[in-house]
C-alpha cells in the first residue's frame, strides 16, 4: 500500500485491506461523509474478526476523548488477537469536550515516530478536510495512508446515481437520475437511503423509471424542479403555474431553499449554451449529459443573455426575501415562488 496517498480510491483502499496490507494509521478526511462512512464501516466490520472484536477493537468518539487517551489506547498490547483496531469517529472534535479548543495533535506526531507495531489507528475526520499544512497531516502522510473525498459537484450527481444503481444490479432512466439529483441535491447518503427503498421492493435487473421513483421515494415525476426548469425554458405559462401551485401546496417536499439554487444553476447553463456554438463542447462546459441538450436549445430560443441576467437578479431578490430581508413575514415561500416564476417567464 502506498503511504501518504490522498488520491487513493475507496476501491483500492478496501482491496488493500482485504489483502491484509495494513498501515499503522489511516486518516479518512474530506467533505463527503458518505464515502468516509463507507470505508470506516468496512474497517469496523472486517479488519478484526468477530471472535476478537470485544478484545481487540475500540471505537472512540472525538468529543469524548483527548488525543493523549487515543495514544494510550493505541499503545496497549492487543489481547489474543495479532492486531488491534483503534477507530476515532468524528476525529475533528478530539479534545473539544475537555475544555480544549483544539486537539493536541503534537501527541499524535510523537506517537507516529514509533507507532505500535500491532495497532491500526483510524481517524475519521468528517465534514471538512484536515489542514494539509499541519505537522500532524504531513506526518500521517509519511507514516500512513490518507483517504480524502470531496463532495461531488451538482452536475456530477446524475452520473453518480446511474453508476451506484448499476452497481446494485439495476438500471435507471436518464430523467429518473436527473429527478433524484434535482430533488435530493448532493447528499449522497440521503440519495443512497432513498434508493434502498426501491431495492427492497424491486428485483435486481429491473429498471428504475420515473414512475417507480414517484411511488417509492415520493418525488413527483410531473411536479419537480427538473420539470419546472423545462417549463420555464419553454415559457409554458400553464405548465409553470401548475408546478409552482403544487410546490406552494407541498412546501416540505419542494422547499424554496432547494428550488432557488437549482434554478440559478439552470440559468447559468443556458447562458453557457447561448455563448457556445458547438453543442458537444457546450454540454461538456455545462456539465450535463448531451441527452438533455435539447432542453437548453428550447430555452436559448426564448431567452436572451440580458433576460437571463435579470432572472438571476430575480433569484437573488427572492432568496433575500425568503430569509426575511424586505419581507414583513406575511408573504409565504409559495407566494414568493409564484411571483418569481411570473417575472421570469413574462
């Protein structure tokens, strides 16, 4: 196993672990908690056999310990088992529960000068990347393995959905993947949990269609942000009104805080399309599947760059009003959305 490789994939890391190639320390870090949890769950369930888990596996939580306690556990001699696993979940919080504002990472640096030969220490540093400038990070890089995962961009989510569904033995329509991405955002854990509802009721090998998504996840195939974008692009007044009325009646399913960023991203993509004559290049710059390029062609015929700039201004104004700025509190999010869409399509 290559030490200090922050480019290592979860597939390679798990493959190395299966082969019994262990490092003295692992740092699992980044903004994408889904993959940090995926790797740490594998470690927790598979490194130490079930017969020795009680004796040779310790799970700690950052807010409950200081670094010195972590090192003390790591220096213990494993009982009966040839190796021991010490895992610290929420490692970014180490020390914060003991009236310390930061963890004493220098203690970890000192430990790594002579790490215990039978200990595997795993630090799950979630929600953010550990600072690469620190001595602790550099030492971990030299002595162990760093696995880092950043959040996917919004335009990468439909492809991720298609890929993860395929790994489970299913297929999904392109519009279905887009529906899920637009409705659930880039929370991979939430997306995975919602898809699991489909796996339970549908046999492997079956197709996940928009109708299946609507029945099992509750995302309407006709009334979602993706359909609203298309209706806005076509300036279909009747369709826009039906969708925003549905949103207003179902604010929890379609919160304005999710609708506005999606519309912002949509208008930016339309602006890119208008300015790039080559459709293949445009799709690449926009970060979309070429299958959907025709939806942006329709919008490009109905909106000028100036109008799109105004639409972005409307979004900014609506966002402020939804947060109470220039809004007395009597205007609901549904009413704000109706007003916004009226300005956009007229």
